[in-house]
C-alpha cells in the first residue's frame, strides 16, 4: 500500500510539472509589408489604439509607403490599427540620403523620429582651360552635387494623424548613428554612436522641442557604443551598450564588456556598470522600463542571448541565458518579454529542441521563469508592449516585414 501511495504521489507531481511547462505556439503576422530593396524597420511604438513603425526604405516605390524614393534612401513612418489595418504613412525624405532609426511618442500625441542624413554639396565650377579642344561642343557639367556621408542628425516631428510638423538638423563632424530618441516634458534626448575611421564613441545630445541643440557629449574614444536607453524618474538616463575601454576610471574586464551607463540630464556620465564573463565578449542591445535588459554573450564556439532584470544599476534580480544566433530584444509590461533566434534548449519549454536556428518570443515571470513561448516565422527587428494591444513584434523575412500581435 505504501509503495502504491508513493507511486501515485510521483505521478501526480510529474503531471503537475507537465501542466506548468510552457508549450511553443506558432504565430503568424497579421499583415506582411513587402519591399524590393534593402529596407529596414528600426523602431516600433504603441498607443492605446495603434501600432507605429519607423525605418528606412531604399525601394523606388512601395505599396504601403506613399510617394517615390527621393534620395538613395528615405526615412518613413507608418501607423496601423491593432488589427493591422493601415491608418496613415509618410516618407521622411529629400534629395539627400536619410535613415530613420528611432521613434518616441510625446504627451501631446505627436511622434518624434530620429535619424541621420547626408548633405548635398555643390562643388565650385572649374572653368575649362582657354585653349582646350572641344570639337563636339560637349557641355561640361562641373556642378553635380556631391553627397556627404551620414554626418547629420535629423529629427522629424509628426502629428498623431500623420502630418509632418517640424524638421530639425544637427551637423556633426563624422559619421553619426542615432540609436535612441527619448522625450521629456521640455526636451528631446538623442543617444547613439559616432564613427571616425576604425574608432567608435558613444554620444549624448539634447535639443529643445523648438530645435535648439546643446553641444554634443561623447563617451569613450575608440570602442564604446550605446544601443538603447530609458529615462528614469529623477530625469537621468540609463543607457546600455558595450565598451572595451576605460570609463569613469572603471577598466574593461574583458576585450569588450556589456556596459550600463547612468547619465545626468545635462549629459554627464555618473555611473558605469560592466557585465562580463571570462573569455567572452558581451553587449547589451536593448533596455526597457524597470531595467529589463537584453543582449548577447559571444564565446569562441557559441553565442547566448542574455536577458537580465535589474533592481538598480548593476544589481540583477534574475538573469537567464539561452543558446542563440542573435542578441535578445526585450520589452516590459506587466511581465517581461524577449525575442531572439534560438539555437538550443529553453529551460521551462521541455519539448523545445530546434533542429535549426528559429526565431522565438518568450514571456518571463517575476523570477525569470518562462510563462509562454511562441515561434516566429522570421527574425524580430522591433518589439513593444502595452496593456491595450498586447505584445507587438515586427519581423523581417528578407523580403517583407511582418506585424505580429500576441495578446
């Protein structure tokens, strides 16, 4: 009788574990947005009733972006309902080359988009030599505009109904790549990276909503990058990225560390926290409210997607790492969400053993445990969460963007 009772207890416990294990569910995009050249969605933001995406298009024309290509590349912004119905879209382009890399929604409902652009320079005409032979009377055009590298930060303000309200520009010295725009009550804050030959430095730039810029502040000299950032209640900024050099007298612990930076409202670097593992290079790629951070760990023979929840700078509450081919993108709502391309088992999803790298979306609980898991048809390029719509993933198949909603 005792043996029978023990057997029943074991069976019941096994059943309980099985019921609470996450099962991979298949997802399909609500809509797919086809492109013909190297287009890119860089950012997604949610209102209570709409999904807003921004990015860059090189397609000469598009079925879902109005107008024709103006430069070699144009920025764009487009809005969709929670069911995937198109609401409006506009190009953010001119004869110069533009890219759009990040967007944020203001309290008045308007949308700020950050990006970069080139400039068109017209060279001074050079008169041909007086005795030059020109038997065919060919007209020499010496004033063809020359396009500079992407050395200007561009900011566009768009209304909630899709009308362009303002455009501002900041001229930099070198190639510049804004990675995140943040909106406060009075200011815009742009963070990203600037490139000079083989060196890269992170930057912080503030502007008023009337387009008045403060001087740019740089962090690092040769190997420091910022990939994303959030604002804190005290007005400071928490930014994440990577660095292989000295910051605030804090030395690198490996060749490249994942770094979390606290930056004051005027742009002064206040704190540096480094994450490292022996014989690896690390980077944080994304951060969301509540200090949920996602990134990657590169070993000599494998890569892991890293997801960590912090209580304060450098103080983890929990962290998980999974075999992966990409960095982890994260978003925070009532629970934590992450997406990456999985190449191995996922603790809490016992049946998951991918035969080839597969994009997934996972929901994580208060201790980092997997609550739900989903297979994506293509790798994710942007992720956002709110209470009204749910979890929104923008995927890129190489020929089209997909808009996935998980409620």
